[in-house]
């Protein structure tokens, strides 16, 4: 009897998993709903604690600079932070290194990757120490891994079958990104696009429930006083407004869509260069067998030196991100920001720092968009008013191969529906060009290959 082809086996496996989830909902609905709600709460709490920790340690770092010369203090802080974070991960939970997305993807593919609360706690502490001491990464990747770890713990608590474990781990990852970006739709699509690779309606409904609950929990925690400025909730009125991080005026002309599609494809070339830079440095570290703590300490010193030698406003990376989003930079400044972030974030990611890449990707894409807008203006033309945000989305879509997620993560900055169509066009242009350049996303290329099985000896 001929063996079933792989697509048919995959279809049968998905159908079987969906049937298992449906039976679980029929017989144990209350425990399942409670597990999803608690997963959203855990992901939101972890994400907010991460952002609060980064904010507090980052402020302390800036205050310490008043005590001595930057050229001495910044490398010392970066090196010490890298060493402490590296030792935490190396000694307590090696699975907590890196962005966390490759680990979650490996777990969902059935590999024996630790996915428990210990990993989440180490990720939280090490990520805060590393990024707060000067590593130019963001909270997205750690929040995805922490949310997935919480989901795994909830699934174990209710003794759920394997199919539901996979669902809630992916839903927890989507909840994590929803909480840190205040983007529930972006978190939902990320779980489907990147983690689950498509899903049936019942699975989509449960993931949607989890990600929206995480975003709601984040707002409620903000109302209670846990970082109100880091959520989308207005504490003074107690309402849920669509607060924008960036205010901008948009005007969309039909010709803009063609221009943005072409710009998306152009941005994808830069994004692919970034992916190869990160992957190449990561492979070099593994080939040289550099211990995680030593590598992070050395990179921390280098990052501190670069911060000390660059203009002072480069130290405040949150300010740089805001300036890029608001479009207050000329061509030379935009290209300088792109070059610096390209090198520093790539180096930090390649060495295994527990930090995310979505925030740096948005800034890298936005800096390119500003440079393009400046060049068009010097040539006597007018760039589309959405060019900065379109290039942000295109860069993320090209690196992560998730165009819908990239669109909604960028949309979360402005909350302006008018930007959705230009964003989608640019993200599709970036995604299609990236697929031509390489079939795998950055995170898939960071997944180590399976070790070959030893040949079985004949009896």
C-alpha cells in the first residue's frame, strides 16, 4: 500500500488535532476558558513587567552617566549587564537565550525544548538586565516566549491533550506580542502566520480570545497603576480610547500604492542583508564556541563604546524610535541611524541576547523610509505621506515573513484606518521580494538543524 503524501498527512493531523480540541471544549469548557484567560493575564503581566523593568533600568543608566566620563561608564555598564544576563541564562535556563521565537517554533514542531515558568522568569530577569544596560533590542521576542511559557503551564495544569497544548502555547505567544504593542489583532495574526502556520476556525477563535484578553488585561493593569503610560488605557477617564503613539497626517493617492509596493520590495533587499548579517554572526559565534556569558559581556563593552563615541541622543533609543516615527530627521541622520542600528542590533541578536527584534526592525524600516522621502524631495518629487510607516511594515514583513502581522503592528502606532491599505501594499511588496531572495524567515534560519540520527547497527 503506497504511503500517504506529506500534504495529506499534514491535513489529517490538523483534522485530528481540531477534533481533539472540540471534544475538550465539549467536556471541559470551564477549565479551558479559565486557562485561556489566565494565559492572557500572565502574558500581559510579563510584558508589562518587562517594559517597566526596561524603563526603570534605562533611567538609572542615564543617571549614572552624571558620575563620570561616558567613555568609561557606558562600556562598564554594558559589559557588566551582558555578563550578568549571560550568566543567568547560561546557568539557569539556556533555552531563554536569543529572541525566544525560534525556541517557541521548535516546541511547536515537536522538539524537546523547555517551555516552563522557570524559562519565563529567567527570560524576564536577563532580558531586563541586558536591554536596560544598553543592548539595543526590544521586548517583543521575550514577551512571546514568556506568554508561550505561561500557556504551557496552564495546559499542564488542566492536563490538556497535546493538540490543545500546541494551541495555547501559540496563543500565549500571540498574547505576549499583543500586550507589549497594544496590538491584539497583530498578536492574533502573528500566532496564525508564524507560529501555527494557518489554523481551522475553532483554533482561530481560541487564539483570538487569548490575544484580546491579553490586551484587555494590559489595559486593566495600567488602570490599576502598573505602568499606566505603557498601556493604551486612559487612567484619568478610565476609558479605552485608541491612543496613538504617533500623530501624523495621511493622504493616499492611487499612484502611492504602486510606489509603496516598489519601495516595499526595495526595503526587502535591505532586510535580507540584515537577516544574513545576523545569521552569519550567529553561526560564527557557534563555530568559535564562544560561551554565552563571555560573548554577551564582550558585546556589551563594544556597544557601550559605540554609545560613548556617537552623539549623545543615540543613548536614548526610545527617543530615536519616536523621532523616526514622527519624521523629524534629514537624510544623513536617517542613514546614520539605520547604519548604527543595523550593526548594533545585529551584533546583539547574534550573540544570543534575550531580547526582541520587532522594535528594532520597525525603526530600521522607518529610517529607510525617511531617507527615501528625503531623496524624493531633493529630486523635486513628493513622497507618499505614508512612506515611513510603509517601510516600517515592509522591513518587518521581509524579515519575519508575516505581512499581515507587520501591517497591524505598524498600524498600532497610529491607529489611523487610512494607513491600512498603503501598509498592506508595502508589506506584500516586501514579503514577495523576500521570498524570492530566501524561502525562510530570519527566525527560521536561527533554528538549529536536527542532529542526524546515528545509524542503527545490524543485529
